[in-house]
């Protein structure tokens, strides 16, 4: 089974300070790229790991555009796990399932998804237990993993600001799923114990900064009987969405910022190499 995984599109964002029609055109460009990759990869399902929209009061034009593009992915089931930005969304479409709170769904005879759709209340995720009955069990949700800084300067400082979606690395490991697919962090990262893949942040499909050191796109999750593999299909950011970074960093600073993050016997690392040239 092949799954296209994406999240954190933030369609209809009002924070870009550009004309709403230009925002809509940029959103259309991103969705068209996702549809094209889904068709090229012949995916069986699409997982959207939260924050598909930038807010719960997104424009009806944006919702209509999104639904139209998703319906272009024929013979494919689409599963949406709402995040903290878009937790009240819903779609009236036979091939789209929106998870509300914790839900369990068999997407194939041998594959079960345990998904969480954000609810605006605190949850103790660390002690949640799952009764895995399928050959392959997948957990999906929009969560903020509290990672150590260790020179990363990373943005996981939001345990209080987003405490209702917060986890730590060991929470994920203790779930013992075959794979955990996450939204919220805009950088695509894998989480491993040695060579064993445990989880991944699917990341945002595009990078808004002109100096794009980190590749972003959609993640293709290929599930076979005894193997789960991930690959990143890079997408281009719409030109009008590009902004200049406020702070410039040297190549060494960038390498340090995105270097692997060890957490005991586990490691978080980028799904694809950095794009750093000798002149950076």
C-alpha cells in the first residue's frame, strides 16, 4: 500500500500580507502539485496530518478549491486528522474521512489507522493504550513533540503554548505502533531506534524562505508486509509566497541547526539532505 502524507498547508492564510486572490492562486499551485504527485505515485490513500487550513473561519472559496483538487485524485481515500488551526473543518465527500478526537478505522483488511483529530482540550497522550489487532497498525495525529535543544535552536519551545497537543519522544516509542505519522513540525524528520523506523514528521509541503536549505514536499509512505519505507517528493513554493529570512546563517550554523537530534537510544533526523552550497 502506498500513502501520500502531507500536512501544515495552512491554506487561506491571512498572515501573508498579500492580496487574497494571490493567496488563492498560491494555494491552488500547491494543491495542483500534490495532486500531480499522488497521480504519478499511484497512491492508494492520502493522509493530511493537520492544519490543512490556517483557521477555522477559512474562506468558502478556499474550502471549495481544496475539495475540488482533492476530488481530482481518483479512486483514492483521503483521511484528514485536523490540527490546532483547523479543528472544526468538515467535508461532505464520500471519499474523505475527517477524524474527530480518537478514531479507529480499517483502511485495508490488514491495516488499521488509529487517528486523532484535534480537540480544543488537554489530553494525557502519554498513557493512552491501543489494542492493536491488525497486521499493520498506524497512529496519526497533529502533535508537538518536545525535543531537546542540544544546539538545534529548534522551535520546540511550545509545550505551554500548545500544551494540548504536546508529546515527548518516549510517548511515541511506548505506543509500539508499526509507524507513527505526525503533523505540526514543518520540517520532515524520521524518528528511529538504530535502523528501525518508528515515526516521522511529514512536514510542510513548501519552504517560504528564499534560501531553501531544507527540502520540503510530501512524504510517500510505502507499506509492504514486512517493511515500511518513506521518501520525500520535493515541491516548489509558489513565487509570491517567498520571503526573505530575517536572520542570515552560515552553512555551519545551518548544519548544526538541522543535525540529528539524539534522545537516549532514539534519533530524529532529516528525511532528506540539506541544500547547502559552498557559497552559502
